[in-house]
C-alpha cells in the first residue's frame, strides 16, 4: 500500500507556478498511490458553489479528478482557507471531503486533520458557519473571492518561520490524541514538517506534520514496507 499526504500549497489566482508545482506532483507522485490525502489549505480560498469551479484551480482539480477516475481514493481535509467544498466539488472530482479523518492504515489507528482546531479562538471558527456560507452563496463566486482576498491576512500569517513554541504546541496536541488511543496522528497547518515518535505501553506511536509543500517541498509517504516517512519532492518549483 502507498498513501501520500500533503498540505499548505495555498494556490491562488496570481501565482501560476504554485499550481504547476502541484500538477506535476500529482502526476509524478500521486498517480501510483492507492490513496491520497490532501491535508488542507491546498487553496488560498475555496467555497463550493454549485456548478462552478474556479478557473485558476481547474488544472489542479482536474488532475485529482483523473486520479479518482482511475479508481484511486482521494480525501480532502478542509483547512482554515477552505469553506465548505460542497457537493458539486465532490461529485465533479470524486474526492471525499471531510473535516477530519479517522482510518485504519494496516492495523494503525490514524487520526488525520489539518490542525487549525488547536487554536480554538481563531477567526475561521466564526466564519465557518451556515450564515456565512449563505452569504457567500448569495454574493456569488466573483464577489466572494474579492472579499476573501481582502480579509485573508486575518486567516494566517503569510511569512511563516520556524517557531519552537508553535511546534511544541502541535506536538502536545498530537501526544494528547495518541494518548486517546490512536497509533498515528497526522497534521499540517503549522507549515513546519515534523516527525516525532512516542512510546506508550511499549508501543511506538508517531506524530507527523506534512509541512509547507510550496516553500519546503515536503510531504508524507506511507508504504507497507517502510512505514511513514517525511519526504521532499525535488521537482517542485518553489514559486511564491
């Protein structure tokens, strides 16, 4: 079995190089995987409108559509920049969209999430509501996009650097989940790739963070023969 996890590409309208990097990655790395899990914030902003795909995202989205049409399983974990991917997105792509994911990976109970729930006071907890979604649907994709670009600075810091305090907060959150009975916890959102092993009752448990795909080219790979590994995709064009 081969599973690929990646996150935080923050694709947008202006920087086509990011989309090209993801397109190439999907073709080179994801096509022969049994499962692909997008850990959130693939897009700088996304709200699922019926019958509509943002044109500047279409090539990437069609790349995933091609994978699901070949019978591969793709999950999309909604990040803090995605606001209800919607039933049309799911039906068009064949991707399963979820808030988080609990699956068994060859005997390992695995908890998977974007990770923004660590900050319980963050703004997106207010924005991700039926009322806001209704407003987005009323405004339509073009006007909603303009609003999203105007307020995106409040959703995340654009220039992230290594921060030990944040890294430790993610590790503590993961450890708490592992103590709840999970064998593996996989997160993103911090933009810092990480892999930590914990010992609990003589059992090795693992926390992984996929990191920033565009800036650092990192992702997570699971293979039956080698387990979970942090990897670097050397062909990524680190376009800002």
